[in-house]
C-alpha cells in the first residue's frame, strides 16, 4: 500500500526500550498539535496533556508508578513489571500523561488522543508505547502525586504514553480478520 498515513498506522508497534536522546522543540510542537487536534465528544476538550520531559520528574514518575503497584498488592501487575525488566516507562525521554474530568466519554476521548499521539510520533520517525500502568500512581488517595504532576483540580488519570527514539524493534501485533464483522 502506498498511502503514508496507512503505512504509518500499520507499522506502529509498542517499543519498550528507548535512547536517552531528548526530543527537539519541533518534535514536541508536532506532538502537542497531534494531541490537541484529537476530537472529543461534543467538542468538550476536557482533557489535559502533561508532557514530562525533565529527567528528575520522569524518574519520580517511574518510582511513583512502581510504588503504587506494590502498594496496590496487585501481584499480576508487579509480575508484569518484573518481566519487563523492572521498568514502566522504559527510559523514554518524553512521557505524556492524559488526565481528564471524569465523564462518560473521558476514557474514549483519551484513547483517541493517545492513538493520535502514537501515530504522529511514528510519522516523524519516533516510537512509542501506550501506558495504562501509571494509573497506579494516580488512584484514590494519590492527591499529592496528582498535584506534583500538575493535574488540575478534579481531573483523573486516563492513559499515558512514552515517546522517543526506539532502542529496540518489535513487529506490529498480529490480528484475526474474523474480528471484523461484515454485513
Ligand atoms: C489501553 C492500553 C494500555 C496499555 N498499557 C501498557 C502498559 O502499561 N505497559 C506496556 O508495556 N504496554 C502497555 N500497552 C501496550 C500493549 O501491550 C500493546 O499495545 C499490545 O501488546 C499490542 O502490541 P502493539 O502495540 O505492538 O501492536 C497498553 C496498550 C493499551 C491500548
């Protein structure tokens, strides 16, 4: 297929190792636009995109997630982190946290935005991995962490994404054509 957008969608995969190289301003600007261009139900735009680029902040975030998973006692999550080398954001130079005012369409809006970001990243030669695990750092009783990471009052974690220059390769996932039901 010769279509640039389709090729970008079809070649995206979750990359779980990153080079430490920082993203440049133009890459960050492009990713901001991709985030803000995402459609939202009734055009409410009630989500915020927290771009974590500072090394110390990213280390704090990584630790807060791991601490949150341990505190939750969720052994399946803890085992998944162990299987992935004890990492949750994989050393990416940029982690984007999407938070939103709770609402019926908040998770859908966030899902659309995070995929927009993933495809935009791929389109400019970067890699990404969508992250649900950071929810462990921003659940009930985590108001201090929410304040530290700039969540506006009343906003809740929805999803996050690590972005950077990949230091590994992975083929896109396989799929089952029967999951599309034609009528
Ligand atoms: C909502 C959602 C949450 C995810 N959370 C994580 C995560 O916390 N950690 C991780 O390494 N991958 C996470 N992933 C990545 C999936 O594991 C990955 O998309 C899936 O295995 C398919 O692989 P692919 O993205 O390479 O096609 C998440 C993906 C989605 C859509």
